[in-house]
């Protein structure tokens, strides 16, 4: 019993000290300032802070995310728009080039190419007139071979001649005629003949030229830089057999009245059938 009494007395003394401290805290001047209005204001401020935090995470953050996404979409659409505009410009330029090329081809076909029927007859007449007016002798040809337009080309037959196979490489989108002619005469006259063909109103394309010297007795002297393919048989003069070799003689220059043989391979083209029909309308 003697031990329990001191312990109870110490517990009572501690409780009294706590009460004294609480009374002192309640009576302090700082607590007297905080009243009910202050507590209400503090609560309202806390509520506003919570509302602000809620609004920030619920409205502002998603809005910023949508803004960033919209900016990315805008940049992507602007790049697509710029590429589309450049493609449209390139397409317009390509269309202009195509229209200009088509107009150029139509102008060339209408103004420079003759109709197939009348063009062939006028070509025959003009070649004969040029040969006659230049004082040349027609030794071979003119021979004519029809050139079909591309698209109607038939496969080359094994039995086709070399000339037919050669003519097929001159085929274009226009129908045409391959012409081969061999003439003989003075060199100056031959030059005038070629010049007249070049300045002719007819659209003639010279594909191959072979020039050979011809002696007065009919012997042929090759004057071209490459071996010439003879068109027809030529009479060759053989030197007399005297038992000794003849000294080599240099070839005279091709000029003046030196007789030469000229072979020309040419092609000419005519209007297409649909273009000729539209032109007549």
C-alpha cells in the first residue's frame, strides 16, 4: 500500500501540470485572433485551392495536349498542301509540255508532210525532174518501198531481203516510202543534185550516201571512205597483161567534170490517214 500511494500522487501531479499548460495555451493572445469568420475563410480558401487543382488537371492539361496534337496535325496538313501544290504545278508544266509537243507534231504533219497519194506522185515527178535538170544519167532506180507506220509492223520473215530488213528500221508513226536511186554524171552536177534534194520542199531524209568514181570507159573507182555496195553490175576494165606490173597511179581529186556514181538511200513520210481526213474537213 505504501508503494501504490506515491505512484498515484505522481500521476495526479502530471495531470495537473497538463491542465495548467492547456489553460495557458487557451489563454494565449494568438488564439484569441482566430475566430469563426477566420475559420470559414480558411475553409473557403482550401476549397478554392482544391477547385483550382482539379480544374488544372481536368481542363488545362487535356487542353494543352489537344493543342499540341492540333499543331502537329496543322504542320502535317501544311506539308501535304505544299506537296500537293507542287505536284499540281508540275502536272500543269507537264501538261503544257505535252500540249506544246502535240501542237508541234500536228504543225509539222500538216505543213510539211503531203498526203500519201498525191505525195508519192509528186515525189516521183520531182526526183525525175532533178535528175534530168542536173544532166545526170539514171543507172539504177529510183526504187520505192512502202514503209508502214509503227504498230502495223509485221515480224521479219526469214526469207525477207536485206533491203526489206533495212527499210523496216526507218519506220515511224507516219507512213512513208524508202527511195533508192543511183545516178552518174559530172561531180559538180552530182553536188547540185544533192543540194537540190536538201533544199527541196519535200520532206526527204538522206540515210546513206555512196560515191564512186567512174572512168570514161565505165570502170568504177571507189571514192567513198567506206566500201560501197554496188547496186547493179558494173563493167570493170582489166589492165592488159604485158608481163610486167603497171606503176601505181594516184587517184585524181573528185572535182570539176570528173565522172562519179552516186547512190542515195532516202526516206520520205506522209500524213496519217486520220490527220489527212481532219485537214480536209
